[in-house]
């Protein structure tokens, strides 16, 4: 990685290298490793107790909402930077990056303070009791108190990927996960003379690995940028850039926070079904992440390309790129769905030997065939709508579908029709498919084409648009 400071290469060859597969396979591995971190925590904590798994799962549901708030600036900045790079305005792209880092760090510090002061009250509000409550309070104080590290990771990783260096962010994720697993082994179980810390050990392992990741990402960012950030740029506030970041970031985060808040309500429903249902939900969710793993990677890679193409005023290419991406993502999801369904009981058996937990988790994984196909369409098309600048439409549709439809359906299925955990999965599947159909027609309408963040004087061609040079 010694030659990572790229020079311009405006040839057709450089444009061909900036393709979906080249971007997506490192993102796939990076997302896989990120998900693996959650799986490793769950596997190791399952050796401690099912209560430990339930506590960490519930805590992470709340922490994930904070992470989505941090993505307001990170995701918004990445899309704005992508369009400016596509327009060949690399100095502006550099300054937007510096601004995003400063803003997200400020928000992260505010959230860290909130978790330190009120994390325990949040866990009590989630209807947790006894040992599960005590473990959850400990975990959220440590991981939530250091959430500002994730604020920096979100912004740095998003911008580095936007410059086309997805392979490098993947290498950092590999290292971070290896470090995390090693620290889990030492701190959860108390090896090498260290105290046996259980849930607290998993929390400390998480924040140490994130701290190391932040340091590496800062070094990497300065290596890949075409115009490097100056110290003064971190303190130069620009109303124009802030508004453009928020124009994309706020609607994106509202849509995702709404989704996670609905998931939090579903967790609240599950607490009334008992600790076995809570553990079953956590195990089923961990396994199900591997079903939509490919669609997440394809969605992220497609968004980078769409942002560049829209910034370069090559909107017709962006339009067709998304349909191809949806086909690839759906195919991958269907294959993974069948594999996971066939292997569901052995996979759940890796986490627990409780027959009731295995039964409930196996039942809802069967329903993933219905849920994950709809989710796949949403992941790809909604990411592309945001990248084009059309960020508000998914929010409006999400509020209608998620809040007004899926939550009442979940209540009906769980408490009135006694469908148990399966009722939660059916309610979420209904929401995913309603939004998938709506997003399909939104992209097909081409209404997103008028939302570009950069003014264009004339259409650009592949020959004169700078894409990422190979490392």
C-alpha cells in the first residue's frame, strides 16, 4: 500500500476498473467481518449464559440507533463527496470530508455522555429485570460511553470507500476483527492471567478494537485522498457544505432510525414472550444477517457508482446500473436463503442446546425466505436513491409502512393471534415488501434525476470523468 496516493487516470481503462465487482467483493468481506464480530460475541457469551446473550442483544439494539444517528453525517458526506469527485471538484471533496469528521465527532461525544448518564434508565425502560438488567447496564455504559469512536469510524470508512479504496477498508476490518476475537478470548474467559470479565470483557474488547481501527483509518485516509486535508479544514465551517450533507444525511438517518425504533418496539413485544424468546430472536437475527450480506455489499457498491455517475451527469448509466444490481442481489439472497434454511438447526445448535430456543429460532428462520427477498430490493434501491440525492422519499414511505403498518401488525400477530416470535417476522416481511414495490416504481419513474447535488454545465463521458485509480 505504499503507492496509495493516486494520480489522475481519466482513461477508459480506469473507468472499467471502477465496476461493481471490483467495489463489492471487498465490501462483502468487510460487512461479513463486521457481522462476524457480532456472531463471535454471541458465541462466546452463549458459553457464559443465555442471559448474557439477551443482555448484550438488547443493549446493542439501543446502541445501533445511536450508530444510525452518527450515520447522518457519515453517509451524507460520502454521497456529497462522491458527486463532487464525479464532477472533478476534488478540493471541495477534501474540505467536505474534514467538516464531516468534525461534526460527527461532536455528535459522538454528545451521545457518549448520554449513554454514560442515562444508559441504565434506557435498559430499565426496555422491561429488563434481574441479572439481564445488570449485565445490560454494564455493557451499555462501556460500549455506549465510547460511541464517539464509532462516529469517527463511520465517517472515515465511508469516505475512503467513496474514493474507491474498498479493499483497504476491508483489510482494516480483518485486523480489527482478529484483534476483537483475541481480546474476547482473553477478557471474557480470563485467560493469560487476566480476570474473567464476561459481558464487561466483551464490551472492553469492542472499544479497544474500535480505537485501533480509528488510528489506522486516519492514516489510510491521508494516503488515498487526491487533495489532503489541512488542519485548518477541520475548523472551517461551511453552511453550504453542511446543508448538502444534512440534505442527504438527515433523511437517510431518519429512515434508518425509524426502522431501528420499530425493531426496538418489536424487542419490547418479545420481552413479554420470555427470556427463551429473547435469546431465540437474537440467534435467529445473527444467522439471518448472512442471508442479506450480499445485498448489503451490492447496495453499498452500487451507491458509490451511482453517486459518481450522477455527479458526472451520466444518469442513464446510473438508471440501468441499479436494475442489474437488483438482479444480482436477489439471486445471491435466494441462494443464501435456501442454504441457511436447510442448515438452520445445526447453525442454531452452535449457540445453544436449549430445545425450545432451537425450535423457535428455526421456525422464524423458515420465514426469512419471505422477509429477506423484500429486504434485498429495499437495500439496493434505497441506497441508490440516496446516492442520487433523492433521500426524502424513502423516509416518507418508511414512516407510513413501518410505523403505521408493521407495528400494529406485529401487535396483532403477537398479542391477539398468539403467533409468538413468528408474528414479528411476518410483520417485518409485510413492511419490506410494501416498501420494495414502492421503491421499484420510484426508481423506474426517474424522479430521482432532478435531485443531483452538483450543478452540471454539460454531460460528461467515461473518458473525462476521474474514477479511482488502481492501488
